[in-house]
């Protein structure tokens, strides 16, 4: 994970500060599941209408990526720290949420031939010519701004248990793609050079397809307990 450890360390420090500043306020913890993964949050009421929540979520998932002429076996790794403010503008369960998500999302990919060949860029290479094709897809922002709406006040004095719902989006930025291809044994130097040049075009095509996720949709549900 590129930046998750740094973001998590900062959030832990912020949690300690928030606890000191709000020692007499209501606090709670929540468990959540959604498009950011599975995780937990610490919640503290700062004012009657404003809450702070700090959390961390993770999830791993295998999937096949077929956005270009190469088929990839992908492993999605979600590692996301969050620091969000919930504004209950109408003193009820409805809220506006804003803050930041530590964008630790990345995909590890391994290309595999189709019918014994790879179509990389504008050329076709045999499986014997391509020893391996693998790489990573990472989102451009290490810290992604988040905006959204939701329902549920974690520290509401109306009850100890609250069910939560969120919908919003985090701006992950332009994706960064890094592919590495190795040439097969006894492949002529000229063919290997052509392969490396075409891999650069493949990187650009993958990055272009991944721009659909610059604004990453965030949907989640959860349950909170107030102390």
C-alpha cells in the first residue's frame, strides 16, 4: 500500500486529539460495509449538529479485467482510511458528509494469452514471445476529497444503537498504470524492443479505461453503538 500507513498514522493522531477535545461529548463506534470495503469507525460529537468520524476499511477481491485486447487476472486491494465530518443540518438523522479518503486502492494484474497470443498495442505476439506481462493500477490521489449524504446519527442521544446509510463519491484522480513485460527465451532483440514499445501503448489504454473511476462511487451501510 502506497500511502495507507501514513494516512492511518495521521488519523490515529487525530483520533487522540479529538478524544481530548471532546472528552465530555458523546462518542461511539460503528461497523460498516460498502464499496470502500469492510471497516470500523470512531465517532465523536463536536457540536449539536457536527460529528467527526475516523475509520479504516479493507477488502480483497479477484476479478477479470477485459477493458483492452489483453485479458488480465486482477486482484483488487482496498485499503482506505477516512476522516469525515457529518453535518446534521436539520438536527435529525439526515446528514451531509465531507472530508477525505486515504486512497489506498490498487489492482495487481497479470496478463494471459487468448488463443495462444497477446494483442498488445497494435501488434500481436505469441505466448512464447511474451514471457510475462504484469503490473499495477493505482489511483492518482493519495488523499481523495469526499462528498456525500447519508442517514443515521452515531452519537444521537435518542438511542444507543443506530443503523447507518451513506452514498457519495471520492475523487481518486487520474489512474497510474505500470506494466512490465519480459520477453520469452530466444526472442530476437528487435522483437523484444517492439514488445516494450507496445506495452507503453497498452499502459495508456488501461489508464484511459480506468478514468471511469476518477470519481469513485461510495455506498455503504453500517451499525453504530453510542457510549
